[in-house]
C-alpha cells in the first residue's frame, strides 16, 4: 500500500485482508476492484472490473464518485485491485484528475511517482481517455514507466 495523497492510497487485494495495517494507515473507505472484503469500521464499494478489459463509463463514474465522497467526508480512501498495478492506478489517476483539475496523463504521473509499479493495461487507459475525452497515447505511459525505472 502506498500513499498518493494524504487522503488517497493505492494497494493490492492482500492489503484489504490486513485490518491492523488498514487501521495503522487510518483507512476508512475502500474501493475494491478485484474481490469484496468487508472490514469492521471501513466502508467499501466493490466494482467488478475485469483486469484487462475496458472499464465501463458507469463504473468509472461510480468509482470516482465514491472516492471523492469519502475524501470530502475527511476519510482516507484505499483503491485496490488484484496486484495494485492496473485497475487501481486507473481509478486513482481519475480521482486525482477530478480532485486536482489535472490532465489525465499528469494525474497518472502523480500516481506513478508514488506507486512506481502502476501501469494500466491499454484497454483500461483507452477507457479513461474516452471517458474524459483526452487523447494521451498508451505509448506515452509506457515511456513514462521506462523513464521512472531508469531514474536520474
């Protein structure tokens, strides 16, 4: 689990299973994209989003609205998928885009900076671009990943 912002965390399915770790990070809401795990005192929304398939516009809207709602209530939100790489990075970038009025690519760069393994699959990225009417090619994400892994 990594902190993207004080209110936004990204992680993997295994993070949802560790209640003491969730409490240590003051997580009070979880957007779950792989499987639904209930934890006492933590609100969750499970959206069944396939790993390598496009994300429906309805799921994007519901997921981002959930993140923003619980952020507005002063909660820390954890966004999780199976491995914490693809779907969770997409929803985290979308939430940052809307919360901070960023372009989608700039929002993804913020996520990638804090959680280097982030990399939406191409159909997932295309879904976000279509939803937000932006046109950053998937190849730009791949280049960003190479630049970050190479370091200075």
